[in-house]
C-alpha cells in the first residue's frame, strides 16, 4: 500500500519487501527471527498508530475526553472574529465594486489566535 509513498521510510519498505518476497521465511522461520520480530513490531505500531514514524512521534494515540472544547477564550475569540468580519463586510458593501471577506478567510486569520 505504501510502496510509492514518498513520506514512508525507505528502509522500512525494503525490510517489508524482503519479508514478503522471501519464501524461506515461512519454511525456515528460525533463521529469520530478527526479521519476523521487526515485522511484528511494525504491525503493532501500524495497528494502533499512524504508519508514519514522524506522526507517531508527535500525535498522541488517545484523546482526553475530559478536555473542555467550549472555553471562554474560544467563545470570546469567535465572537470577536465574527464581529470584526461583519463590520468589515458591512463597511465595504457601500463601495463599488464591493469587497466581501468570506467566513473561511476570517477563520484562517483567527486560527493563530486560538
């Protein structure tokens, strides 16, 4: 699946190809203990995490359900961004040709504030 993925580790891909394409791994597993162990480790990592090592290093596997999402800061910044966007849009409707700021633009501008 990740054969042509530029973000995937090349060394890991080579080890996976060696494991898959080598018929002796099934017939003589005692000779390939390290390879089988490495593949089991990769399978374990990919089962519960991202297949990319850099993502696994940064992103937490579990999410804390106790973390509040609707905080006072979010409400104040959201209301402030909506107010400024509406004010700018209202002021520039008089101008010809009129200028309008889209809600996605306001979200992109407000994103660093959060």
